[in-house]
C-alpha cells in the first residue's frame, strides 16, 4: 500500500503530471474513465477518451490523461468483460507518458497502458 499512497498523496503523480517528461511513468492510482475528451488543447479530441486520475473514489482528480478510442485501454472499456467501466472508479496500475508528437507546442498526458486492474505488482 506504500506505492499507491506515495503516488497519490506523496505527490509522485502530481509532480509527473505537472511538467512534460521524456520517460513513461507507472502509477498506482484510482481511475475513472470518461467516454469523451472535452479538452480543446488535446489534438484529435473527438477520437480520444479521458481517464481521471484520483487519489481515491469521490475525490478531486490529481490529473487527467487521454487515450485513443482504438487503443488497448479503449478496447478494454468497450469489451465489457472486465471490471473497468465508464464512470466507475477502480484502483489500477496505469502507465502514462507525455505526448509531444501530435502537437509539440501543446503536450498532453497520455494513458498508454493499464498494467493491472488492481494494485498488485
């Protein structure tokens, strides 16, 4: 339980989400999927979805990460056979990276993988 605590309350995720970084980061946080992307600074936002990254359910988000509808995370959500669904918070281990490729002058935090649908290593 130490890693999720440090990621959320120890500010590891907040620090990573504040400034673009070269390396991907893996964080144990509570996520809540949103079936849209309403952020105008995210390129191709109509083709993306949102993950709210939370310290725990029913709290203010630490950050938001975006991912493509046709990505692995998008497929997990659409599959319907896993425990991850839209609008329902779930503890997960998520891999994030800063996307500076699509629009270099407006980087955004991208969710690139769900390592596990829990906090087990």
